[in-house]
């Protein structure tokens, strides 16, 4: 049992997989990625992740994509090798060049990296966050490999004992460094619209759908830092976190005054995961 990876036809344990300098991910971050969960023999919401993957590839001009069936085959073999009953799938597709040059030369091949690691499961601890200025590029809707500013934001948060950082652009909250962020206020779920400043999160979509099923009104609009501080609940959502509530931001206590709606949303999302994977 252990973490296994695949790269361009080769399977091996994680440290055994080498990536050549011809992979443009190394020099330029020229590629995109996806993160998925699997449980048992089910890759949770594979179709939704595959659709977002192909959109991201199209957005950066990589026209050749692996077929869904081929990707599934690679993932299932890695799952078998790892021996994990529940795991995290990391999938990366990048361009290649014979030498380091900014110009991308289209070829018949692309680089495919897939890895599987153990999923430790859902955590309940409320998060403490800070806010940082959103200095990222204007294509945040593309799940690209260029994550330096997200890394720096998280490191800044950890340096002051917090769990993560919320990006703010021109006074408007966009997203958290590794997740989408939404708020509950006066019985309504408010979340930033899916434009080019946030990633269209799969779990964010699940959250919106769950809110609709529970009769919770959903408003897709930007919101300010003051609205963030004054929210009844601040909700972080991502594939591996599902939903997590926030207890403080920039030292301001989040009152967490809507436990009923938050836990109803959480239960609905987790039940969907278990129902689809354990059916």
C-alpha cells in the first residue's frame, strides 16, 4: 500500500516517477490540473471534473486531450496499486517542447501525470483565515499550474497561525487560496459569480444545488470584507474539504449564527458523496 503515480505510460511509486525537462510544466507552468476523490470503485463526479479539465485545456490552447475512458483506466490501475479504499486523485496535463523556449510548438503528444494518495477523510474543525490582496492573473477560472500567489498567501496565513487566506480584489472577496468561499446571511447563501476571477468549483456547484434542494435562496454576487466579517456563517468549499465553516477572519470572530443551515448543507453534500460511491 502506498502513493502511486503515472507519467506518460509509466507506473511507479511516487518518488520513482521522473519528469523530463521537456515538460513545459517545469519551466512555465504550461498546463492544467484537476483533483478528484474516489471511494471503492467510484471516481466521484468524474464527468464534471473531466468537463472542467477540457475547458481549462481549451482556454490555454492545448487542443489534444486524453479520452475519458483512457483517463479512467489509468486512475483505476493506480487505485489498485495503491490499495487505498478511499483516495485523492491528482491529474495534470501539460505541453512539451524539445528545449526551453516561450513559444509552444504543437505536437501529437501531451504529458499526462496522474497520482493517487490516501484520503484522510472529512474534518470538522472550524478554520481561522486572513485576507490578502488578490494579485493573481485574470484567468482564475482556468485550473492552471500557476499557483505561486496561492502558495504565498497560504504561507502568509500559516506564519500568523491561521489555516488559510481569502483573496480580496478591489474590495470584493473572490475566493480562498485553495477553495471557494461563500457566506450565509439572513437565511441566504451568497457566493461570488463564476467569472474569470474565481475557479468554478465542483463542490461550489454542489453547494448551490444543495441549497436549492433545502429551500435556501442563492444569490450569486460579489460581497465585501465587511459582509464577510458580518456573515452568519462563512463557508469554504472544495473537493477534498466538502464544506468547512470559519470561526475567525483577520482576528474578527465569525459568530457562526446559522448552524442549522450550515449542518444541513454539510449533511446533504456528504450524503451525496456516500450515496453515489457506495451504491
